[in-house]
C-alpha cells in the first residue's frame, strides 16, 4: 500500500489594522503584499480589526479602512474578526499562564516573566537569521489593568487560533517578533513564518510622513488616482517582477509575486512615479470608468452643472485623458470646457493676449468661424490657416491666443479639436470676449 501523501499547507495570512486613523499607504502596501501572497499561493487572506483601544478606535476610521481595501480590490476571505469581542479569550489564555507560574500579577495586570540570558532565534524570509538575547527583553504585560490585552499577546492568541502560516508585516515589527515567540512557546503553540517587509521611505530616504506629502491612501483616491494604478505602484514598493517591467495587470502581479524577490532596503515613495503610472492607466481607461469619476470631481469642485451634455462631456474626457496625470488634473486642464465660466491664467493672458494685433485677429477669426456651416476640427483648422496667411502671420500666432481665449490656458490638446468640442456658440462668445475685454485694444 502506497504511503499517504500529506497535502501541502495552504498559506493563511492576515491584515490587522487598528481603526485609530485612516489607512496609511504603508499599511495599504502591507495589506497588498499579504493579499498577493495569499492569492499566489491559492490560500486565504483574513481581516482582523485590532480595536481594543476603545478611546482611539472610531467607526469612521474603520469604515474608511474597509472602503479603501474594497477600492483596491483587496477582498478578504471569511468574516472580519474584532479583537474587542474576544477579551474573554485573551483573559483565559493569560490566566492559564498565571496558573502555570510563568506569569504573575502586578496589581490587576497579568505580566509574563521573561527568563534572562536565553537566545531567541528565528529565520525571517527576507532578513534571514535573527537572534535576540532575552537580556534585551523586559517582562511582558499580557493583560493590562483595564482588562484589555497588549498588542503582542493578542496577536499570538489570534494568529494561532486563525492558523496563520505567515505573518507578513513591516520591518518596524522585527523587535516584536522575539517577544511573540516567547509567548508562542509559553502557550505551547506552533510558531508561524515571519516576513518583515521594508518600510516605505520618502524621497529623502527618511520614513514616509506628512512632510513628504499625503500619506493617507484616501488622499490619492481623492486626487483621482485609479485603483489599478495604485495597486500596480504599491506592488513595486520593495518587490520587483524582474526585467524592468513596471506596468502589470493584477493577474500578472499575482502570478509573478514572490516574497523571495522582496528587497531588504526601504522602498522610495515617488509621487512623480505614481502620477506617471496613473497617466498610463488613464490613457487606456474607458469612458465608462472615467466619466463617473470626472463627474464626482466636478461636483466636488463646484463645476458640475446638470446642463452638461453627456456626449460633449465624454468628448472632453477623451480629448484630455491622454494628457492628464489624475482625474483632478484632467478636470483642472479641461475646466474651461466643462464650465460656463473660464478661469484665465494671468501669465497666459499677459503672454498671449496682450500682444499688438491680437484683438483684431481674434475678432476676424470669430467672424470667419461664424460663417461655417459644418463645425468640425478640419473646417476650423482650414479657417485658421487661411486667415493666418491673409494676415501674414504664423498660424501659431493665431492658435496660441485663441487657445487662451477659449480655455483660459496656454497649453492643451489640438486647438482645432478643442474648439470642435467646445461648440460653435461657446467658441465665438469667448473669442469675442477676449478680443474686447482681455486683449490690449489699439
């Protein structure tokens, strides 16, 4: 009879946020790495809420964290576990250690006795062999006097009960690991594999903080970063698929993800890299994805009008999405086409509209365009170039001031496509307004 084949252990990992603040990009990256590892291994990704701090834990923070995880597409397996509902379990585990003589009472607190001069050794999948002498570890509080567990004790109890196989977290937790190993041993529980990923750093190589810019994931969502772009960007924070590849689909990332390819040094959070990556995703995104996001941003900035024609709005988005880095950037660039009013760039007005002759050129340009029976970019371009020849000026001398007159900006997509999308009535009105109000009239 053939010997029984032992089935491979399915990876079980967890993400355990505390609802005492909004989801930090570093925590989001930790959640992502756990999720990617679980999906690559065909395992489980569990979610545990560490909410024993009843003073600082807030529902608004929890709601934002859960919403952010869903936005990223990091859907968890099973039900969410709340530590605040498990206080009795922690208390019984601590009392067991108390009864066994390896813990003692300090007032109402239960404290674990650390035996001095022992060497705690463990192998981290990223950092390799790590050894810590217990002379460096003081006695560990298990249950505080208020009846709540400490972080290290609750983690050990929960991770064991959930059968966590790999604890994947930031390397700022390395100092907690030997303390937790002591508790695993005392409770006679199997120890999981520890994986400490490098912290995310600012461009000055210090730990990422508010002085480097936005640190909450939701801030980037509000900017109009697409979730696919954020997942792609965060996945490359410390990990690389090799081959200098940067733009990868989520299926490709899952297929390629390997903890052995995670580096030991901190990853740099480069906002320019993120917005560039997002611009690539925006170029490829459909109107079905972009239009609701643009509409939401326009409402947020007060530029939304129920009179906005959906067809023209889609044309504007298609025209500008290849030039924008975020949804916010797209709305800013195309503001003059979304809104009935134009916000003029003072420098653009001074540079393009205050030059001699511009007022007259724009007046004639408006007259010629008014005669068009077919309003499209080709017809508009023909009028522009013919007029430039008659005026004996370069086409650019007419194009640049016309762009500022209609959009308020000195740069943008092809003027002729912009005017087509702007529509005849709006284009003529703005050209005439600029000619008589903004230009230096001789």
